[in-house]
C-alpha cells in the first residue's frame, strides 16, 4: 500500500463505516477467544487493529513493510517492527494470536505468509485472517491498493490448511452491500478509500451492522473472514 493510502486510512479508520464494523468483528472474535495473551498484528498499517488488541488486554505487537506505517504506528504508542510477512523476525511458537487483515492479497507468495503465521503461533494459538473475495469484483480499486488477487473460499482455505493450521470457520462479510460495491467499482477509478458524507456513512454503517443478526454469512460478500488454530 502506498504512503498516501496509509495516511488516508489512518485519517479515516476511526469513523469510516468499513473499518468501524471490521473492528467490531475483531472485538467479538477476541471475546470468544477468552483470556488475552500475546498477539501479533501483521500488516498493521497505522495500527488500528493493534489498538483493538491492546484495548482488549492483549500484549500486542505489530509489523508492516512500510517505513511510513511503522513510524505512524509508533507515534500512536504501539510496539511495531518493520518486517516482511514472508519472513517474520520472531521466534517459533511465540504468540497466542495472529491477526492478518488485508495482507495475503498483497503478496504473490501468500503461502509463505501463512507458513510464517503457523510457525510463530504457539500450540493452541489462533489466527484471524481477512481478505477481499471474488475475482468477479476486481476493479481499479484493487490495482490502486496493490492487490495481486481476490480469494474464493477454496483458495483461502487451501493456503491456510497447507500451512498446517486447522480451520475453525470461514464466513462472508459485507454481503448486503455487495451489489452496491460492485456497481460503484465498475464506474469508479482508483481507491475507494475517501471521506464520505456523514449521512451516507451512517446509512452504510446501519446496513452492514444488520449482518450481525442475519443468516447471510454463507452468501457471497466483499470480504472473507477466516479463523484457524494451530493444534496442540
């Protein structure tokens, strides 16, 4: 992700409907995991998800390849290391949780990233992964933010299982808004990441929050979430 995109993300992530609801998903998953331990947030950008981990009581560290992202995350008081997700500078079995939101799609050798995730996880540790789904949704947005692919359920589960992780579940997110996103991206140029009118942002927030209560997680969405664990 380019420096301008990282700065824009940091400016918007606390209010933008997309990031607010994804953080809500992360919080719910953390509650299900129970007692906090050591966590590593890979591809953390400015550390928005890392802050959620810390607020939930996890001893959280972050990595990113971008020098700008690392500097901005440090300004926020976060523990962060500049590192390539394909070769993490951490010992084997050293963390209880790895989060990798919007990481795998940026790396051609995504199998190296999932192998590293499995390596640094302690036995019984968990991984939470989010990726953009469905190549049918490919647009100039994907080009602008440096994606090399979008995933299907099968391609995501294969690269995670081959790393030696056991998949607990996979689910779709942003299902209700998929038609709107698809239509918008067919017409737009460049990244979707921009400030939105307050009422539009509130309306989209209400729609995506409704997915918490509706049986739509098996349908096609815009994002795939996956939770896996390293078995003991």
